[in-house]
C-alpha cells in the first residue's frame, strides 16, 4: 500500500489532513484510514461542460475507507453522519466514506474480494494505528472479474427491471404512492448494478442522489439522467428521492400521474444507459 499523497495538489492534501484529523477525534476506534479510488490512482476528474442550456459538472469524490477495531463503531450510523457533517465542505472535494471492521475487511480479502484487494494494492494509507495488519490479497484474472461482474449485473439489473414492471402495474391501478416507491427501487437497483460491475462492491444505501454520483464517477453520462438545473427538475427528483421512506410511511406524501410519468421516462433512460455501460465494462475485462 502506498503512503504518499504528493501527487495531489496542496489544496487536496490539506483537505485530506483535515478529514483524517476529524475522523481520529470523533471515531477513536478508527485503526486505519485509507484513500482509494481515483484520487489514490491519480486519475480523478474535475469536469464541467454544457449541453444546450444545461451545465453538467462532475468532481471526483475522495473515496475513504475507515477500518475500525470495533464492529459497533463501524456500524454506528449516527456517529458517521456526524463525522460527515463536520468534514463536508460545499466548496471542497466531495467525500465518500465507507467503514468496516478489521475482521470484516480481512475476511473479504482472504475470500478473494477484489474490491478490498484493489484497495490494499492501490490505496494510500493516510493513518495507521499499527495495531492490525491486512490479510494478503491475491491477483484476479480478467476472466474472474468478468464472471463476477456478469453475474452481479444479471442479478441486480433484473431486479431493477422487475421493480419497473411493478411500478407500471401500480401506475395502472392509480396506486401512485406505491408506484413512486417501486420507481425509486427501479432506480436504486440500477445504480447498484453499476457499482457492482465496476467495483465488485455495493454500499448499504438507499439515497439515489449519492448512488447517482457514484455511477457518474464511472461514466459522466449518468449526470444527465436526472437534470436538476431548474427548481422544477429539482422538485421532481426530490419526489423520487424521498419516495423510499415517505411514499410508504408519510400520509402527506403526494405525487401525481404527470409527475410519475416524467420520472418514469428518466428511469427508462437510466436503465438503457446502465445496460450499455455495464455490458461495455464486462466485455472490457477480457479485451485485448
């Protein structure tokens, strides 16, 4: 594992130092803090471009794995929400923090999980207590990666399509709140399919805004699926984003046939792009 962040601009190095400081102060069970993904590899993106009247902007996240000595600490959602709130800077680099117990990480590495194996190989160790060691990782053949990615895509994209079919049935019955929930799930599962194909890893999350940002880190075209440059576009997206909870449990949640029809059109585009991008990635594992 690497230890230097010298390839990053000073601004980003300073941001990372602050993130590490906050994590160590607020989560004393943190044993290792590792930067992985594009900023560790050196291929991060800060891109902005226009298409028609819409400006699309993408900035690669800091992907950070926190390895804890306590399983309870790794699973303490409220704690990590507070950590995120403190390190979040709307003008800085977006941050994605995942956390796992040391035994969980080593079990996955030993079980030949290439997501964690790649982190060990390509990641940058920002902090190490010295109390633990990571298991030995092995190399994966392109064919092994292709087989796993194809299986993950088949399972998760099929679920995404089935949720969309359930949406259509609820829509026809005029069960609009049920339809909104099914449409949210059709969106969430498509994003999970993308993440699994590209990384072999799936976050335990239902927030389609964050899931969409992760998908966009692999393919910029995902930025265009739910445009949010107008108040109306933002309002419609929030109706879908909140449907996971509110469409089921909040009696005040309302969504109309017209609003659902618009959102379903965007989800269809998401499924088309997901299938295209994932198929290309799967084939790339054995290309050349």
